[in-house]
């Protein structure tokens, strides 16, 4: 059985024009030989992956999703009782569930700073580094962690005045 007859049997149609249109143009046409190369992707460097993860972490802990959904103001304001002057307020006092945009960004920065301090302390443990570099990494790591902790506690005390007293 020829290939054309095999194609006639497989289609299940009894229309001869359908078979002629289906077989005739393709009997002398041949697909071109294409020499396409598949794109090659190289893996990103370790620092690129670390930077993307750090940026993602910053966005998550800063409350970017909350800011997009709720659309809070960037900064608040309050009126002084005695003078009547309007002062800017960065932290939304008394509301644990709400935040201004600047409040979220500053808190997120403190969390990233503390995480960077832990990474620096890990880098200070490398045996192949010079002692001066290890001391610099450990000093900066401890400083970052202490600054992050103190500022985060300050932020909590501003946000919730009766907390930790």
C-alpha cells in the first residue's frame, strides 16, 4: 500500500477533493532545513541570586503587598495640642495592623540590616581570610545586629507606647 493510500485510509473521509487537497500540495513541497540553535542560558552568579533573595526579603518584610492593597499615605500628621501646629508622624501609633509606607520601609531596612550582620558574621568564620578581614567582618556584623535590634525595639516602643515598660 502506498503512502497516499495509507493517508486516505487514516483520515476516514470519502471526499476525493479533500484527499487531493490534502496530499497533492505536500507531495512536492519539502520543509526547509533550518539550522536553528537553541538559546543557552547560563546560571546567574551567586551574588546575583543573593541580591535577588535579599531584595525579595526586603519587599516581603516591608509590607509592599499591604501598601499596594491598602494604599496608605506615605507619612502621617498630627496636630500639637498646645500650639496647634501640624507635625509629621512616621509611625502609626496604636495600630499594630496598620502602617505608613515610610514606617514599613524603615522597619524592613532594619530587618535586612540585621540579616546582613548575620551574613557578615558567617563570612568572618572563613579560615582562608586574613585576620584583619575577619575582625572587620565580625565587627561590622556585630554592629549591624546591635543597631538593627536597638532600632527595631525603638520602633516597637514608638508604635505601641505601653510595650516593654
